[in-house]
C-alpha cells in the first residue's frame, strides 16, 4: 500500500453496516478474520497514539472482528489509504509553531454530537477534542 491512492476520508458516511451484517457468512473464513483482526489492532494503535481522526472509523469496524468478510476488509484498508495521504501530519507541542487565531499554551476544546444517527440502534454519537499548541492531547468518542 505504499503507492496507493489516498482517501479523503477514513470511512464514508454512506457505508450501511446493516447491509454488511446481512451479508456476513455464517461460518467465517479464519484466515480473513485473522488478517482483519491484525489490521484493526494496528489501526487502534495508530488512532490512540498518533491519528485521533480515525478513532470513530476504527471503532465502527472493530465491531466485526469475530466475523469479518472481504467487504469489511476493504473498508479497513480504506482507512489505511486515508493514513497514506496524511503521512506528513505530526502531533507537536512546540508553542513557537502555533498559528493565528490560536495562542501559545492556551487550551481549546471542541465538541460535537448527533441525535440518533446510528441506524440500527438509534443511539446518538458524541465526541470531544481538547487542544494545546495546535495538538490534540485528549479526545473521546462515544455512543449514548
């Protein structure tokens, strides 16, 4: 995947997991599930340590670790394609590199939520991000 075309988003909002669940095999392919689990585990590590923007996508894909199909594997590889396009992004704490409208050593927090946007269960999603010196140091995404 070193020469892949990068994705603009980690996971498209048009992905309907209900349809994917209906096409899951009754007996999973052990080799594909093993590859999928390894890929999701590595994406979780990246989401926690360097790229919090993929956390929601990885969380959505992690629900299918025990019974994955080829379609889910392609979606997970799409997150890798997104990361390939954002290799130059770095988390920095340098206060000298803070750009307008932000100020060095000030905290900024952003939150977002949506009402009943998860189709099968009608749960609501919520998230927050806390920044210091243009770097995220705390974040959380949940379903309520």
